[in-house]
C-alpha cells in the first residue's frame, strides 16, 4: 500500500514545489522529482484508494512533486453555441470544443474516451472562406478568473502549469488529420491563414491570463504532436516553414513573463528536436523511447545540457502490463540516463497512465524515485 512520503530528523526533505523549481533551474535537489499523468479512471481509482475527494489530496498522499495543470475554460451563455464547453481538447466535457470541433464518446473496455468527430473546417478551402466560420473563440469568453483561482489554490504547494496552447494539433482537429497533411503540400496559403487565427487567439488569451495570474504560474504547456509511433507526421522543411516561427514567438512571449516553456510532442520526434529546442523550449515531454530515434542515453548526450526532460517511464508495456519489478527497473533506467550528471530530469509516466493500469505499478514508479 502506498504511503505518504516521510523523512527523518537527519534528512531535510524539500517540498514538492521547491524540488520542481530547483530541477527546472538546475539547482541542487534532495532527489529527482516524480510527477504523474493519468486518465480520469486512474484519478478516480486513486481517490478511492486514499479515500479522498480532491486531486490535491491524492498528490499529497502519494508524495508527488506534481506539476498541477491549470487549463483554460471557455464560457458560453445558455442556449448559445449549444454544447460548447471548456477547453480545446477532447476532454473538455461538452459536445464540442471551444474551436467548434464536435466530439463523440468512445468506450474501449474499461476506458472512456472523447474523440474528435467530423472536422468542422473540412469544406472551408480558401483563406477568405474562414470569415464565415462561426466557431472562432472570442478571447473575452475565456474564464481567466477561474483559471487564476485554481492556480492560486495549488501554487503554495505545487508547481503550476497553464494554459494549454497548440498550433498544428488544433489545425488537425479543425481540418481532419488526413486533409491537414495534404494541406501542407497542396494549400500552404490556407495553412498559414488558419494558423494565423489559431496563433492570434491564443496569444491574446495568454497575454490576458499572464497579466492576471502573476506569480502563481511556473510553466506554460505547448502541446503540438508532430510525430507518430514510427516517424514524423510533418517534414522538417514544412515544420520550419509553418510552425517554427510561431513556436519562437510563443517561447519569447512566455519567457518575457518570467515563465518556462513546457513542450509536448509524442512519438518519433528526434529529427525535429534540435530546432524545437532552438526556439527556447525549457522542458521536453514525454520522451517516448519506445519509438525509433528516441533512445534515452542518446537524447541525454545530445540535449541534456539545454533542456529538462519530463516523462520517460514506459506507458506501453511497463506501467500497464508489467509487474512492479518491471516498473522499478524501467524507472531506475530513466533515472540513470535522463537524470545522469547534473540531473535535469522530472520522472513521470510517458503520457497518461491508462485505465486498468494496476495501482501497484504506479506506486512502484513513485516509490522508486522517492527512494533514489
């Protein structure tokens, strides 16, 4: 049974936020931090296990160095834009995202997922046609006060990350993945026109949020999957053409507010990691080392002096299907490679721990780091 982390009178333990911030700034820490990403089903199982109702109480019980997510809700009036709910992602809680992307419920065994439905911009094939799209978010409708309140609740104990922003992931939701890939080759003008709107809306949202949030934020979450299990989804040349200048502008904006850039891309992203980091990314996630080119030791040699790694613990075999011994071995391997030298590693599951994963495996990962 997992127990809260404890210390002795001879050991001075850092607090979770102190440990994260020390690692982000490459300062000495008592040990490597350990974070956890998980699906709602795992969250419910952990709350039941510890007999608590609040996620922050789960993090305390686990002794996690949790980086708490504070993502942006989007407010709609009753009867307006029926079904529109909070956020840009599939787990926003309504029938559409704030970008107007319809959602559908998928039940896969014990797991429930909200997946993106028909692409709402699939028939908008010219830059001029975008003016007719009814679902562009209004920056005044973001729930800045709610996000600030959630950040303030977590900030005394935990590092805080938010909001969630993206470029090409949102583009793919709006146009559909297959059409989005074709657009890069056949309709670059449309690509730029859509990305201009996606960038402008989120940039203004961030400016307003940062002005309100003050010192309650530590990092900003840029999620832009540009790779799959075997290779890139977009060529380096096209990424540099359409996305690199935009990422550079966001990194500059975030740094100008004294915050760090947390960048997420799944998959075999190795060919684009250097230009991504050149934009000013501070933390790279999730280090999916099951994919080609994502060898832990090689990534540490190539980039360990310029980026903090977050993630790494295999979520395709070790956590969902392995034994606690497998998870402990996997966690020690990540600590020994990504956490070598001056550290620069926040141990975490490689993306969300999926429904059905044994809690004992989650505890094994956390305890292995805490005992390191």
